[in-house]
């Protein structure tokens, strides 16, 4: 039988496939045996092993179950997430999965426009400068921009969620990428505000100490009306399902909205910032 030689150093998916073959052979399984256990066709197993077919999260989880690797250091789901979301903070890939299911999304951001509202040009400038600082690699920057585009597409669906976005005024005043990038970003914000399933507000500088939160907030209301929060530090992210702490954040978010400009006032402020941008 002609067995194709693998080169795990040719890329992350090749390394994934080579490891899959190695563990499968150590178990004494043929490709057909693994295929039966994970519910995929034998050619699919072969394609993943030789890296002509990319695995999915679902496939990786099925392999983990079949091989007894779930929640272990050798988990293929863990490897998949590292390859696909390596540039993202811990907890964020899980947040993205839940975001696709949400019926309501609430966001508060300081300093930069939140990802769901960014133009591709704005997002690329941020990613490029992260590469320049040595914070991430070029491949990770590209993955970060692709992930953002996928998130934005996922929220444009037949039953689009309600999206509530509060931006600290610093998001509007801080220049990112120069005049042309900002002109496009201002236009994007105005388009977002005009959608039937969105509410856009700015928390102005003048509210001072009345601003109830100092860090970014992400809150998801799921179809079962459960609420999940996600928060970030500079290096880590944390997904929270505990009702007590999530409820506290939801209260703070409502207080923030009450102190913020109305959507009409927000639109006027964005248009003013656009005219005044140097």
C-alpha cells in the first residue's frame, strides 16, 4: 500500500494531520476504523492527515471523543483552536462561538472602535501595528482580521440579533490610520446607527465620574435568555456565565446607557468629529 509521506513542518495543518495519523496508528486503527468512530468518510480522514482538507472544530471534538483526548493536553480541539485563534486571547474563541447564537449583543469599548463596527481598513491598521510592536506575527495578524470579518458576517443573518453599542468618546476622537481610514470608519458608524436592529450611543467625556465602568464590556443574551459576559485584560480574556457577576455587569451597562448620549445626539457628534478631523 502506497502511504504518502507527511511533512509536519510544512505548516500547522500538516502538523495536525501528521499527529492524527501517528496517534491513529498507535491505536492500531486504519483510516476506516477512525472514520467509523467519528462519523466521517474515510477519504475525509485521509484528506486531513495529508493536509489537503482542513479539519473543523466539530471534527476535532469527534476525534477527541474517539481517542479519549477530550480536555487533555493532547486534545485536537485544543490544537484546532490554537491554530485558528492563536492571535486571540484566552476565552475569546468561545465567546465568538456564542456570539453567533446570541439574540442580543451589548458592547462597551474605550479607546478604539469595537471590532463588530470596524472597517477592514481600520482593523488592518491595528493588526499591522501589533505586528510592528512584536506583539503578534504576520500570520496571526491576518488570522485576527479574518476572524473579525467572519464575526461581522455571522451577525448579518435572517434573524439578526439586536446590537447595543456604547462607545467612549475616545473611540471617536482617537485617530487610527489617518484621514482616509477615519473617514471610512465614521461612515461605517453612521451606517450602523441607521440599521433597524442597532442602537449606537457615545459616552461623552463630560459624564466624568458618572461613567459606571472603566473597562470594555461584552454581554450576550442567548436564545434561552441566559446571559454571558466576556472581559479582557491586556493579556487574558475571561468568559463568565455566573449569574451574580453577569447581572452586576448588566446593571452597570444599563446605567452607562442612561448616562450616554441618545442615538440622535451620537450621530450628530460623529458627524461633527468627521468635519473636525485633521
